[in-house]
C-alpha cells in the first residue's frame, strides 16, 4: 500500500504551502456555438482560504457551474474554451501544469459535490464499492481495508447503520442520504478545497438545512476551503464568510457576508436580497427582480444589468462596463452608483 501521493504533490514546482488554497484570477471561458460566442465567464476573480466558505451567488445561467467546471478541469470542450486567466492551487497555476500533474491535484486536493447525486453516482455498483474504489485506485489499498474505510466515511456523513448500508445501491437511498453519499465520496481523499455546486437544490427545505449543517461542520473539522455555489441567498447567510455575486459571467459585487446583507452595494445584490422568501410575509408577492438575465451571446453594452436596474442612468448603457469600485478596504461593487445603492448618499 502506497500513500506517497502527497509526497509527489509537494514536489510540484512553485507549490507554496502558505499561499491561498485557491485563487481564480481574471478567468475567461467562452462557448463557441452556432449562435455565436457566449462569454460564460468574463474576467472572474476570487480566492478561497483554508477554513473559509466563499459563496458564488447568482441566478441560473450566469456562469457559476462553468467556473466550477473550469477549476475541476471538466469543462465541456468543445464547445467550451478557457481563453484567459489563471487558476492557482497554493500558488501553482493548474492551467499551466502538465495534464498528469493537473489530474493528480484535482483528484487529491480539490473535490466537487454536484447538484444531482443520482446522476453523479453509478447506478450499477453499491455505494460501498464506489467509495472503496477511490481508496483502491488512489491509495492502493486492499479490498478489505478500502471497504472498512467506506464504512467509516458513511459514518462520518452520519448515514445510520453504515455497516449495512454500504452494500446498498444508490437508488436505495433517499435524496438527502444520497447527497450524504456524494459528500462522503468528495471527502474520501481528504481534499483541501471542496466545491459544492447547488448541493441542496434538489432537496426539500428541512433536508437542505441538515445537509448544509453537515457540510459546514465537516468543513470546520477539516479546515477545508469551501466554494459554495448557489442561486439561493437564503442558503448562504448562515454558512458563508465571503460572497461573490455573479451576473452575466462577471463578479459584480464581492464582500463579507454581513456587509452584503446589511448594505448591498449593487442593485442586483439588493434585488436578490429582497427576493428571499420571508416567513413573516408568507403569501405575499416576492419582489423578485423583473426581467431575465441576458443571453450570453448578446450581452447589452455598458452594465449588463442595466435593462433590469431601477437605478439605471445613461452612463450605465454605455461601454465600458462599470469597473469594480472599492466600496471599503475589503469589498468591491461594479456599479457607478454604489453609494446611492448602499445608502451612503
Ligand atoms: N455545454 C454548453 N454549451 C454551450 N453553452 C454552454 C454550455 N454550458 C454552459 N453554457 C453557457 O454558459 C452559460 C452559463 O452556464 P452555467 O455556468 O451552467 O450557469 P449557472 O450559473 O446556472 O451554473 C449558459 O447560460 C450558457 O450560455
Ligand atoms: Mg449551475
């Protein structure tokens, strides 16, 4: 049995144990389709530190999953292409690494949980077999040891009667339990970064809360960096440290979670916040943002949010798109009128 993967990993040229876990810098991804070029990710930057949860928040179609796919190296290509930027793991640009090393980093250091556990698990193998395979393949463990680790993992994600359930097939688990299996698979090789793409969207509200609590707990225990992708602002309040709000392929606001909730500085963020269902207003109309996000092959000039914005002025309809203004030492917003939005003037 060999577990020298970590040793090899340390030999990565440029690896800096003190560098941030994950830094995405000016990432650009485009899809070359028959209808034109869709700039799905258009200069996105953010980072994730150990023990930190960064939420990527935005409506459907704004480039969240594509960002995650680019980091994981699972972009659908063609038609998708990374056309610029860097994806640094502890200071090493994954996009410049030889394929084999890149694969190793991704297998061992960065793991991902998908929205749809049923399609991410293989229906013809027991969950125990699928978990054990990870240890056999990446750690060279014996069948028996690997199976024992699989049971430990199911215990870790609090699946009752793990010893028996390890022999069950994915379809024998409920949606919530299946998502726990997904989390177990993601944690199997002790990743430093966990990417969770809408991990609870398919579940009912109570189960959603349980899964989020479990994720947060495991993250704290292991001091992992968590990149939590969601369209649901209600989900991030309790777990996120920092939030990057995405719109039409760009980050339009970046701030700590308390600042975002107290004084959003971009009209889009403000709209999202007002759209959170509130128990005390049950039955009332949600003030969801009017209209739809732009089609990415046809992004409007100036600020891409301008057709939906209640603060819009002429300058917002003209190129260039608003820069990310410094709102305070640790937050930015890409709105010409951020002071007004935030309530400063
Ligand atoms: N396989 C694909 N082929 C063509 N375009 C794609 C593909 N996947 C994503 N896109 C484009 O990228 C945009 C962003 O998609 P995605 O990142 O999945 O959005 P979301 O924020 O909902 O996760 C889509 O609106 C679409 O324009
Ligand atoms: Mg998505």
